[in-house]
């Protein structure tokens, strides 16, 4: 290890600067920085995070100042932008993409007084919290609606990357569609992007050609919704209410509502009560919401969906309740057994009945 | 009406001067763009060009300019050799990815063994990954006369899909809870490529870039191969009669540019990026094409152009944060740079003359 022996003696210029940064002084505005992976105009993931940022400004007003940088690639660029925010005096920094995980931990080490909030990751530190939403609760409800509404019994699913969150969503939607409609079939297309309107539109078109009449998506742009509207089929929005892109097509939309969490966490910094924690909120806390149902959804289906949502909120129903088998037929959850969060967090298998393989 | 008239010999003044003029024109047009967006243009330009170098936190930003410029310069040097000879490797991005994959895979294969031999082997594998990927368009051109522009470009998309596949498959971190991405190489000492002096942004990739700039300079001015490259670009027929073997030249130029792109990928994955992930590549291979032309395909020019592009990248993010400029406007700003360079380039080979004087000139 001679190669690096002479490095250790060099002074940590950045470390020295980092020590002072981030401490909140009474009477000063708290600065909150947001790092976005997409453009704020994506009408999906990043758009909703930015809505959360705006809510922080609206709610805390004079006490706070927010800044953001959009379309930040993962890796070295993310690290630089986070450092730039910390140097610029940010007290709390929200890093809103899974791929920012290692960069967040690295920068957090250099700025021990700055609080970091990393979305959807699993690495924490004294000054790094993680947070995510139980989107699968929303997917269980739209799965139910899709199962009831489909005429062709074919449901299309535009999936982004084969990561646990996406696989969890497919499973939750499938289990509940199948429950109300045993003939239902899922067609899944992997587009390997979170935001690429052209690719998402192509995927939607391909699905429709396969006879699909309901489309769900786990990507961020409203492109698929636009195609669904043009082709006269049904679709579910993602992340934000996409009804203006599909006034006839959209049945409902799963909304990521980060606003309450962001306000709470920035307030904690102002009050000096911020602590590192892991948050996984769902319908109950309002982090996952559904936009108003379309008139096309019959009253009894709406009532069924609402009842399920209420049961999840009350804690009387969990979307992953046995008996559920894995795709290969082996038993996963026994009758009445509920999936634990650990397994859900790292889910890498389909449930029984879904066709195709998870791409590797 | 003024007309364009071909110069008898390309103007040296304009060849040297256009990059500077292009930067100035970009500042003016970019400033106008920022003004239309309701921002103070002077402040925006100052934030992009001045703040990264001389503001309060310049010590950090200067290191980050090096982090961005290192791979750009390394790749652009390789590309410039081929471009001079009329061999158009547009797929450096793909070679960059394959270098990172092969080099990274070698590092991961040794995990968690310690030893001085790991990093050198990764470097060899990184260069090899780039060379192999570049050999595909090279051999296809030699054997079947295919167009290396198209083939090398298409192979970028193939490389991207291989990257996704390994990030989710064989190179996935076994302790990553099913999430994509390899182990973090920068946290594995034997394979890591950290700053050589902490906080400077200067890692082994920077060393390689400096070395290659000097080598390229020597090659072009003193070596037979450099002469052949220049001759093939300027006078292909003369080169043919002069005994230059065009097939060999294609292999050499594509090989060198592939190797350097692969090296850049390896140094990036083991250093600043740290891991292979589905979104590992951020376009260095394409931006390096701009750097090569902005630098007039000259080694020293490429160093300056690489630093300039790194500067606008770092400054652009600062402008986003401090002034609320949208990311797209920064990209447009960088695009203008190439646009103006190519537009101004006309004056190297042509000059403007008042209308009607064409006959007299002839």
C-alpha cells in the first residue's frame, strides 16, 4: 500500500471547512437544499419533490430559504452539488434519488453539522436520515380498480428498473387485480429509465398493441397517459395527478405527497430537534394519496377501493397478507401471515401467476 | 451583398482565434438567453465563469473542475488523433463504459484481497475494454467498408445495455439488498483511485491525462506515425502514395482512442463515481468530441478546452443553485459553444468580401 502512504499526511482542506458549516444560529434563516434527479417539470417524481419544497416555503415562510439543483447525474456530480449546497450554508439537504446514496453518506461525513435526508435508500448516519413511501399500498388499490375495470383482462405495466420498490408495486397491483378478477393477465415492459417520455410512449403503444386496455406505470412522465387518452383506453397516473394529460383516460393517480414530511423535518432543524431516523410512510400519514376517482369508475368499485384504503389506514388490512406463493410455486406467506418490512424492502421475486422473469 | 470567398490557404489567425471568439459569442448569446429568463445576465455569466475559480469556495470548485476535465481531456486526446486522420470515432462513450465495466470487474473479482497488483491490473483491463470495443467498428470498416461513425455510435447503446445488465446482474453488490449497482470501489483500498493529494481532484486519471497530452504532442510533432496521421487527414491520396497503410492507421487510431476512453472510464469508476450503476455514464464520451474540436485537435488546445467545459459544468450547477437558472438553460449554453465554434470556423477557410468583387479576386 505504498501507493497511498503519502496521501494521509495531506491536510483535509475540505474537512476543515466542513466543521463550521451547517450549525444553526438563532434568528437566522434555515437553509434547505434539494437535489433532484430529473427536471422539476417532469410532472412526476421530481415535480412532486419540488411541490414539497414549495410547501416548505409556503408553510415556514420567513424562517426558511430553499434552493434546488435539478437534473443532477448520480455519482461524482451529485457529490459536488451536495458539497456546493453545504458550502453555501445549507442546514438540511434532501437528496431525492436512490442513486445518491453513497454520495450522500460521503458528503455527510465531511459536514457533520449539516442534516441530510436521503430518499429511498438504506444507509444512515448520525446526520443522515432516510425516508420513503409505501407506494405499494396505493398499488394495491389501483390493482383492485384495474381488475374490476378491464374488459380485455389484460393490464399493461410500464416498469422502470428491476429494483425492490418497483417489483413490490407490480406484486401488490397483481395480487389485488387477480383477487377481484381471476382471469386477469399482466403485461410488463421494462424501460430502464425513470424519465424518458419517448421510451415511455413507445412502451404504452406496444402494450396497447398487445390488447391491453388498462395501463399502470412506474415511470415519471405523463407520456403513457397521453397515449392512453389518444387510444381511448384507461390508465393510472403516477406520482402526481395527471388528469390534465388524460381527462378521459385517468381512473385515478397515486400521488407522492412529500410536503408534510419536508415541512416536519425542516421545522425540526429550526427547533433543534432533528434526529436521524428511518421513515416509511403510507396512506395513514398521507405520504401516499390517491387523486379523485374518475366518473368512469362505478360507485361500487369506488366504494370497494375506499374501503381497502381505509382498512390499510386502520391497520386492519395489509396488502401483503397470506396465503401468497412466489412465482415458482413455493410458499412465501402462510394463511393470514403478513409480510415483514425487511422482506418487502429487498423484494426481488414475483408472486405466483405473474408471467415472465425479472430481468437480471 | 457580401459574399463568402474561399481563401487560397486557411487563415492561421482565424484557426487560432475562433475558439476565443466562440466563447465570447456564447457569453453574449447565453447572456441574452439568461436575460430572457429574467435573470441578470452579467451575474449569471460571472457565476458560471468566475465563481468556480475565485469565489469564497474556489478551493473546492477548482478541484471539481479537474475532476470533470480529467476524463474529458483523456478521451479527447485519443479522439483527436483519429479525427486528424479522418477516422471518426463517435462512440467513445461506449468505450468509456466498457473500460469501466472490464476494469471494475477485475477489481471486484479481487475483492476483498489487498495488494499492490490489483489497481495496475484494473488499469490494463480498463484500457483493454475500451480497445476491444473500438476494434469492432475498426475491423468492420477495414473488412467490410462499414461507416465507423454509425457503428461506433450504435455500440454506445449496446454498451449502455451491458452496463445495466451487469449492474443488476453479475456485478451487483451482494450486500446491496437487491438494489442495483456494484460494490463501491472507492471504499475498497486496493482498487480505489482517490485524489493523490486529498482535496485537489487530481487522481491517477489526471496523471494519465497529462502523460497522454505530452505523448500526443511528441507523437504529432516528432514521430513518423504522427506525420502519417496528419498526412492522411490533409491529403489522403498523397498519404497513399507515401506508403501509409490506411487499414493499419484505422486500427491504430481507433485502438488508441478506445484505450484512452476505456482508461477514463476505469479511473472514473474507481474514483469519483465509485461504483458501476445503471446510470454510471454521464456523457463524457460525447462531450469529449466538443472538447477535441474546441481545442483545434491540438493537445494543448484540448487541455484548455477540457478545463473550460469543466468550468461551465461546475459553474452551471452553482448558477442553478444561486440564481435559480433551469438546468436546461445551462445545457443550451454549452451547446451554443460548439455551435458558434463551427459557425466561426467558416472564416478559417473563407473570407467575407463586399458583393460583386468576385471576378476581380479571381
